[in-house]
C-alpha cells in the first residue's frame, strides 16, 4: 500500500494545517458550465494557495453513464495498476477503463498514472450491503491494501480532479475546460508544511460526497475519537478528513438532512437554544447532546456537495471568509467576492452568510431526475 | 493499667509575640483543641503546644497578628527510611493499639500528573478566541446519550421540517464542569452542606449529599442535588431517591478503597441520627462492600432497582475508587446500566480513614481517567455514560486537563472546603473542626455562615469557570465539548514513556 499517513504527513504531526481558497458554483435548474469558469475564479485567488495542491469536483460530467460509479485512480506503478484492475474485475460487473485525459503543463510535474473506470457493482457479491456501502468498502480496500494505488473519486455522474500545483494549472492539466458540470467546487491549498502528495489535495471525497475546506479544526482530537468509535479511521491526519467522515456518518448512515448536518457541525449557541420555541429547543438540544463530539470547533469555511445538492457553511463565529452570490438560477460561493465578480459581473445579490448558517443549493426536480436517475437520498 | 507517659512531642510550635498580644482571648475562644488558656491572675496567655493541630484558626483570627504557628523544628536524627511521620505513627500505635486515623486526602508526593501535563494554545494558523468578547460555552449534559438521532419528516421534500423521534434518556445539564463531591451530613456540618447546596443551586451545578441522608430542609435544592446510596443505606427511602436529580451508588472512595464510610459516634448528634436513621452517639460504620452487590450482575440489579424506583426519570451514577483494573470494571458498569461513572483517585479526601489505607491504596486519578476513557471508546460505549472524576483537583488547570483527558466533569471537595476556611489540618475525624466544617458541635457549626460561604463557593466556581474559558479560548475552542478527550491539546514533561502511553499524550516538543 501507499503509506497514506506517511505520504500525507511525513512529520507525523497530529494533523496538517491548511489555509486555502475556495470557490463553488451551482445551477438550480441543472444548466451546465465549462470548467474554465472555476479555473478563472481560482486563478484570481492565486495568492491564497502556495502551489502545494489544488483540485476540483464536478457534478453532472458523465451524463451518458449516470448510474455507473466513476472511479478516478492514481497509480505509482504499472504493477499497482494491474493489481487494482484485477481487483476491480473481481468486484464489478461492467468495467470500462481509460486514461484520464490530460494536457502537459509546466506547472504540473511528476504526475502518477491517472486512469478512470466506470463500474457497476457485481450484484451477487453485495451480500446484503447497499451498493454505496459495497463501493465504500472496495475503495477503502484499494487505498489501504494495494501498494501504490489511490482512489480519489468514486461517485456517480461526478468526478474529482486534483494534483500538486496551483489550482488553475491543475484545472488546465486535466482539461476541465472540456467538461460541462451543473456544479463545480474548487480549492487551493496553503499547507503549513512542505508535503506534496497528489492524494492530499482537496476535494476529499467518499462516493459522490465531496468536501473542500478552508480552516483548522481545533476539535480534531475529539472529532477523531468519536469517528473512530463509529468505524472511521483517520489515516491521513487532516482535519478535512474528519469533516468528510462526519458528513458520511450523519448524512448517509444516520440519514440526517443536510441542514441538520450543518447544525451538528456548527450548532446554535446554548443561550440561543434556550430562547427557542419548545419544538426547536428539543430538536437542537437533542442534536447537540448526541452529536456534541462532531461539533467542528475552530475557524472553517467548507463547501460540501453530493448528488444534486451543495451546501456552504462557515464556523459559528465566522473566523474564515465566505461570500455567497446569486444570479438567476446560479449560486456562487467563494472565499472572496472578487472571483465571483470576475466570472459574473452582474449579480442579483451578494451576501456574507452568518456564522453557522448554511447556504443550501438544490437541483429542481426535473434537473435532478435527468442528472441522477437513481434519485435523491431518502430518509429512513 | 498504669498511666502511660506519651513519647510524642508537639507537632506544632506556637509563638506568641507578647508585645502585640492584647489579652483579648480570641485565640482561647477560637481554639477547639484547647491549646490556648488565659490566666487572669498573671494576665498571661498560655499555650499547650501538644494539643495544636496546626489548623491556623487562632492565627487568622488574632486581631493583632501576635501568633505564629509553625511545624516543630525539633527533629530526631535524620533517617531516609525512618521519617518523623513513621516514628509518630509507631508511637501512637504503641500507646493506643489502634489503627491510626486521619482525615482529608493523601498528602504524600505520589506522582501528581497534572503538574506534568501542559496545555496548547493557538498561534497564527488558528485564532485564539477572547471569552470577554466572544461566546464561550461550558454547559455539559450528564447521563447516557443515545447513539444517534432518528428523524421523522412531515414531507418527502428536502428542506421540509424535521422532528426528532429519538427517545431522549434522562440527562442533567450543568453550567460549569465542576460539581461538589459527596460529603455527608454528619461528616460535615449542617451549615457546610447547606452552603454547598445553595452554591450549586445558585450557579447551576450539582452538590452530592454523600451517604448520610438528606436533611428535609435542604430538599428545596432538589434540582441541584445528587443523592448517594452507599453500603450503609443511611437515610435512603423512596422519597429521598425521587427528590434528587441523580442517584449515585457508592461502591468505593478514593481515600479508602476497599472499606466503607466511617462516622465516629462523637459526630452523631440528634439531628444527624434522625437524618441517618441511626441511634444517637453510635458509630456509623458502613460495611466495606454493598452486601447486595458481590458481582457485576448484582450491580446491574441494584442499578435497575433504582431506575424502577425513580421511574427511569433519573440518571443512575456508580462511583468507584480508582484501582488497578478500573477500565475493565468501568466497562462492566456501563454494560450493567450505569448512566454515569465516577472515578475517585488516590488523592481524594475523606472525613475519616485509616491512614495506612489512605496513603497506600488506589491509583492516581489521571491514569485511571485516561485508561477508562480510552477503554470505553475502544469498546464503542463511551457515549453511553458520562465520566466524572474526583480526587484532589486543586485549580482550574487540573480541571481543564481532566476534560482533555476525557472527563465530562470534575468533583471537587477539598478545594471547596479550602474556599470556606479549611486549612487541611487532617483532623476531620475528631469532630472538633475549628472552622465549623467537619463538626456537629453547635458552637463550632455556627462559625460557618451559610450565606457568606455560599458567596465564597459561587465566587470560586465563577473564578474557575472564567479561567477555563480563557484557556479554552486560547486553544481556539469555544465550547467545552470540543475539548473533551482531545488529548492533542496536552503534552507531557518529565514523564516516562509508559506514563505517556497510559495517559495517551505525546511528550512536549513532539
């Protein structure tokens, strides 16, 4: 295996410290946009990163195979690729593989072998697992057990593209101007150590859930302890990893609506909860009491997305920047207002979301049915 | 039997500055150990040093500061093995044939790990938070927490209203992670217990009755009281259980693991006898074990009997002394149904205990806490019980380090008593406490003014809470739950590797 912990965190720090720039946009009606828009926006925030990692998540980019799991992999060696493909063959029935298209770029060096596969789980192997759980287990197996292989994207009709380099260079390297997505999220890293590993760039993803994150989670130790009790092991020692796992636990496994996930990560203050009407007081007390260990303390702005839904959230005392804007059916989110103005000079509305108040964007029903025919996640 | 000449010598020397002494007799009246006496014929104040316990009451109250009380400088030949304390105990036992009794917590330099743990603070990558300008939350809920929230949604549409349908377990909020320890009426005075309960109520935290019953007049503090069910069952009836916020089963005490509570007959006055439901003047010696609990399954039955008796409306707590296999015991306790686990470390206080047990049995609370928290997490049951710790917490630094090691809240006893006068003279078992805290003699009890003591105690809670907020803010954290078990904010200095492993912390610099 790639020793992920060592690659990611060679100094064995408790966790990595990042500061960053983030940009995201999404059309409620499912209109798509080419990747040069987020690339332009990220280029405008060049100085928020230090060239040690950048990446994008794009939703709706594989409309021809919306029901297949799109795996993006990086391989260190041909042997790793061969072993991984053998493993994929064993567990998935339909399998098309191809090299991820790239164009040479002077800012992007020492690229690993980059391949993508469109996969359908082998149904007789599910053994009672949902397709999603089956895929998560396969991804964990490859990342932890196969030497030199790393899955960096595994959702349906979406993809993550990331590398070491400045974000705009990463986007051009991956030819993102040739993709059309109804939702883009993007990230540039400013890690406070010199680690440069492709897998360590944002977005982080599990299935079609992605997170880009600017901040430092002071509650990391508490969050990690709780997630370990739930079976998640933080191999990368980044605080973004705990956000991704918390989101998976709360939204996918415990079925919390996304607005409730946000209220777990950035809950209202007790003094405000005490003033609420009975029903809300019960709701928020219950959430805080039970999920207190998943409160994300410290400065952060995050954008989380999954099929047909995107949410931006800042910490409850607003210690990291987050700007939102709206034009017709499109919502923009960024660390700064300038990149939004650059890509869309005429905006209906620009605002700074309150700390702990999520900005939630959803595809309308028609667009949802088209992009994600398997449907919305429903509460159990 | 002939009268034996004692071979002991005074532990303390009383020095009286005659130029300052105004013969006011305050010292004579204040000393409950009959040290000072006034001879009107000679207009002279005399002192019997032999009786002095070093409680400093006379010195504090002397209006002209004429008194100095200090340890007797007289020393036998120095000997690294046979220290003065050993000589004294040997001589006392030779003269009495009894077990040497003492009060308060272990006073030996057994590793105090709090002094070897250092806290983190934010620099650059993460702003520290100023609690005077930003919200800072210390509220804590005690009790068993459900594993997850289940929702009911009125409509299938995303964004529609949601209603939690998870059945909440009984939980008790406290506004600061500091609770007053179990100290029974009888062992402590009526006014002392009243002060603790009044302060707990005023500050939004809890006070524990201890095992000596609950005077009827104090039942009005029911929202802020934990009642104890110990092996002696003193004062326990259905009303006692149902009036309380939390019911605690006492299986052990850090100051005297393996034995039951001791209340000398001298302290069992009429009121104490009524509250405890025992005869006046009789020694109240609690059995060493609870005689209906010889095993973990028996504990489960008592826990559920108490839950039945209180209609499943109150968290049931179980308190043990911190001993060698505390993690395994704690795990069993949670599985037996305990909603709260209390660990009492070797430095925990007492009103009366055999000195040999106080000084030699049990383990430091830091190690027990770290290991119990880790074990419960490894077994995935940490959220099923709150973890309270007790045993010699001296300041808010100790408290916040305990939270970072995994505690939900901390019990304080000795610290609270120092706040209302105690000087740790360790003579609680004599019933003569000159400060009015561990005595039931009416002339001494009235020295403790409950309203003034309540003010001192709430001041203490406020001061510690403010300090905790400052330290939390420094770490870039604005809610205590984000520090709980967050050992990344601790580093060790001067410890061996095994100690750092046991505490689950890295050495400073790493």
